[in-house]
């Protein structure tokens, strides 16, 4: 009963010190839950001499990661140092040395997760990464647990807090994209180079991780059709509002006949759908299972304490697995051949905004073009832009992605029409 | 590694057969997750001869629960028979015999949970009951897990699907309470005697369970101020809408200075709050933690498959605990002395609807009455009811419960004024 597990932490930033604090403060509760005592032995730091108060008492600090990953007494490595290449190297060394690993590193797990999961399995080690997606929400654990007795059909939602913050400001306060981005940067929700967030790259990386767990398929980031929010205009938000929708950046992974369709982009969400009311930097993810139906998990997408909390949850699970002798099932060892759905198999309604000359016959030309691809209309709004230009907004019937792509390229060929945006429309409840 | 755990199921209704089906169909996955094989040995039925297809092959059926709870080979009892007294008797026998128990019985756990939890602890047995609150949502597990490293401050939300269905119909389709109730009954969402649901009793029972887990306090059902939706008028829903709110039946447990305040009642929820968009029979529960912040869990509140799924999750946890040697921590053994917050410590805004004579001086009398208890107004709407009567609706500033109660009794003393409803107002985001 008095077994002890020793932990090494790579990184003593805000998340690392949060993890250390939780492990210290909640020691008796954690011992009771796992049946073992959890002790932090060593922490990798950048500066040995920095004053850290009493939190580091009794713990060895080191500048050399190898002293941690090669320490035969250490059972579990917690990687919260960030970066991709360095972190990958240390995690590989740790797994090869038979140590279990908990990481919060989303970029690493999106880009190299597949290799690392295989390496963990090969070495019969655990590799957990709950904090890498939607920081404070136990979404990966929930997906893996529900897979035990259910089949997941869809995973979709708001997985990037920065863009949701910007969209909230544009929607609720009528701000422009640039104003909202600036505010996000001032508040620390967006980085000075916001590319990864606003172009949907961060969301796509999270969808790689979610798709791997929910469907056992390894989709690469560049296989995910990804649109960001840079081109989004205040006007689109206003028109969407008139039509009964909010615009949200949604990552979506859907199973279609043993294949999967994954994409990221701005989507029109019906105003009474729970995702429409997710404000500011929060995340919210729907998981739809054959048995359980629609469930949603909502909470802070990031933040030091929520992230540290998720890391500690993973440490608890790893400790239990060690004692159960069930290590090495690497979160989910559920694997299927990766097959992407064909464009003709993926159906959606679309919101299309077109700028065109406001002259007789233009509208007829437009409807002819749509009917050529067998695309019907649900809703149409036309409004004047200037003396001779008009903006036409169309919500289509359900069409497949192939039709949508053909229509988009045909529109680009027409000189007098300018396609502004083409977004998916989520079906109402 | 080839250890086997044997299971006895009390009840072969829709949930019982769902549990059996999941255990059979997912056997390899479940073995892999728990490190043991899970085998159903006996099931309690009402009718031995009923044709059940191949699902019961290789399983002993019995009419006598004692054959199950006294079987020394059975490790885990799953109680899905419903009823309170019978179920309690069998669960007690099982725990005394050293068997671990999983139950979906909300009424039993609300009324006798405290005794049963103590009995389980005394016998070093597990007692799990995830399916008793919000069927398909892993809310109890989430609360217990987050307690490992966080402190919960509030738990609140929509915990009764029947009333949320009725309120959705009244709000979205303009139906009266009676029409909406009838529809709920026809669709099987409400029972022929709907008292437990519409008077908030079912929600209060769930709050007993949630309060016990989140705060370690044993509040009794009759200590929970409980209001139902019978008195709610279509007009209140319309006025709330004009003020920017939806009316929802909300159960709420809040920690205030080491005490707890628990109540159930219709509340005005700001229209852009995630709870406002929870439609029909769905449930949604907010958990607010000191570290993790606001998280929400949304999904079907009931249903056979979601419930069976939750029961199986509990069986998995119990099996793991047996192997870990961590049985008997009874879901959460977190205990505090039960202390209820005083009325003067609980602050809220209120929505108050009053019917009064439409004559000079009445409004002055009303404002005097409010100022007497130091209650300020946020919003006021007055509308004529008939030639000489008016309806006045007031949203107050934040006041404490003592002020609210004094004001309500003072209003009842005034002959010319009739208090129609007094609901809490949830603060905006």
C-alpha cells in the first residue's frame, strides 16, 4: 500500500509550478484516490538561482533534461516546457527508458502524436495529453471513456478561444475584425503574430487530436480543409443575424460510412443552438454518440490553472494504470485505417455572399449558374452596395462538397461577379 | 491477468437489458480497460418464461433477489429495478455481504444516500450512481474527479428534462402550460401524475445528490426551497423575453463561507447565457471551480441507452477499484458538517409580477413598500390587464433572501395588490 511513484517535471513555467502546487496541496486526497503516494523528485528549469519561494523545497532543480529522463527512479515524466523538437526528443527518450509521459503540448501531439503513441505502445508506457485540447474541459478522457461502450458519430465545436473572443466582440459590440483582434492582443488572448489562431491552424491541430481519439484515424493537418476568420466582415455577421444565425469558427469531424470528414472554418450556427451562446475565450465541444446521443462540454479553452488541473488528472490516471497493470493502452489504442470521405459524400447547406453589378439580367445569370450545378436556394437577401453594385447573399439547400466546389470555381470565372465568402450553415435543432 | 469479476443485475427492464447488451458487445474493450474479464452471472427478472432472445444465453435468471445478493461468487451488483424500499433492502444486503454496488436509482440515493454511503464505507465497498443524475452526462464523475485538485464553488443548471420540455414548448411555440404538459405526456416525457417533475421535487432530489458530492454536505429534500412551474403563465415568458431573458427551472447549490445554499425554482436566465439555449428534454449543468472556472456539461437527461451507458461506466470504475485495492472510497468520501447559509447571506436579483388596481397613488404605495425594505429597481414594466387592473413587473437590484421574504409577506398584507410570481434572476455574463 505504501508504494511511491516519482515524478519528473520538464518546465517550471506557470503550468509547471501549477502542477507542482496541486500535487503538494492535495497530496492526501491524491494518495487516497490512487492508492500510492506521488512525489515530485526533479524539475527542469532555465534558471537554477531564481527565487521560487517554498514551493520547490525538497525538490531537485536541474538545467539538464537528461538528468530527469535518465533517472531510473523516476516513473512519470510531465512535459510542460512547450516547443516541438526539444520536447519530442525528451519524450522519446523517456518512453524508450520505460517512463510514462503526460504532456500538455498540443502542437507536438498534432504533428507527431502518431509516432509518439506508437513508441509509447511499443514500450508499454502510458502517454496522456488531456490538457492539449480545450485546457479545462476533460474532453479527451470523455471521448475515450464513452468509446468503451458507445460509437462516436461526430465531434464538433469551438476549439479555439482566440477566434471565439474576436467573433464575440464583432458580434456583440459591432467591432471590426481589426479592432477585435487588437483588443484580444491587448488582453493576452491573441499573440502578436496571430496567424496560427486566426487562420484556423490551431483549431485544425486540435481536430487532428480529436479525430485520432474519436475515430482512431490519423488525419494530417494539411488534409483538413481549413478556413480562418481574416476575411470575415462585420456585414456578414449582421446578415447572418438577420437570417437567425451567429458566425462561429467550428472544427468538425464526422464519420461517414467508415470514412471521416474533417474541416475547420467559420460556420453559421442557428441562434438557439447551444454553440451560438458560447462567448469570449470559452471552448465548447459536442460529442454525438450512437447510444448516448448529443452531449456537449463547455469551459475555458486555456489558462494556467485549468491546464495544470488537466495535467494532474492525467497523472492520476497514469498512476492508477501503473498499479492496475494496464499501462501502455496509450489513452486510446483504438485504430482504424484512415480514410477520408469523398466530396460527394459530405452534405451541407452553404451561406454564399457575392458582389455583383446591379443591372438587369444579372440575377438571372446567377440563378442559371446555380441551377447548372443543381443547387437550390433556401433564403436570398440582396442589398445595394454602391450606385451600381449589389451584394447578394444566398443560403443554399443541402448540397454536397463537390457541387459546392464546382459552383465556387464557376463563380470565379464570371467577370461581373465576385465571390466574397462561402461558409457552411449548421442545421437547426 | 485472467482475473474474472462476476456481476449480478437486479432488474431486466430496458436499462437492465441495455447494460447486459453493452457488457456483451464490448467485452474485449472492457477487458482491456480494466485488466479483468467482466461476466454477468445472474439477473433478477419478474417473469422467467418471457422470451428474451439470445441476449440472456448463458445467464441464470431468477425471481429471487436473495439468490443474487447472497451468491458468494458475485462481486458486483447492478441495481436497475427502481422502487425505493425493495431496492434499498437488497442494496443493504449486498453491501453487508461485501459486494460492490452500482445503482441508477435517483430517488433512493436522494432519500437514503447518506445511510447507504456510510454502510458501503463501513463494509469497504464501492457504491456508484452516475446514472441517477442527468442520465447521459458524466456529471457526478466529473465533480468527484475535479475535487481531486480543485474546490467547487457552485453547481447549478437544468436537471429535470420534463419541465425543460414544457418550458421549451411554452417559450418557442407560445403554448400554455396545460397544452405543453399534455404534449409532454403524449410523448412519454411526463407521467400521468406529473407532480414530482412539475413541482420541482425531482430536481430537488438531484440537488441533494449533487450537493453531497460537490460540497460533502447532506442536505435533506425538505431543506431545499423548491418552486415548480405550475403557476407560470405564458405572459411571464413573454415579459421575460422583452427584458432579455428565458425562464428555466434551475437547481442551484452555492457555497457561501463554508455553508451551502440550495434551491430549485424558475429563474430568468439571460438570453445569451448557455443555459438559455438548452432545449426540450435536455439537461445542462454548470460546475464552477476555483481553479478551472466555469465548465458546463450538456446532454440527454434520461433515456435507456444513455442510462445503461452510465451504469457500465460505473461498473468499469468499480472493477478498476477492486484491482487497485482502492474500493470503499464510495465515489466521494469527502465530508463536511452540513451548514445552510442564512437568508441574509444569499443575494440575488428578483423578478416580481404584481397585479394591482390601476388607480392614482397605487404605484407610489408600491415604491414606498419596496423602499421600506431597502429594495431598488433595475427595470419596471407596467401593462393594463383589464379596465381597472394593471400588471406591474419589477426586476430588483441585488437583495438578500431575507429582504425578499419580508417584501413578499408585506405584499400579501396589502389588499389591493396581488403577488403573482417572484422568481430569481440570473446575472448576465
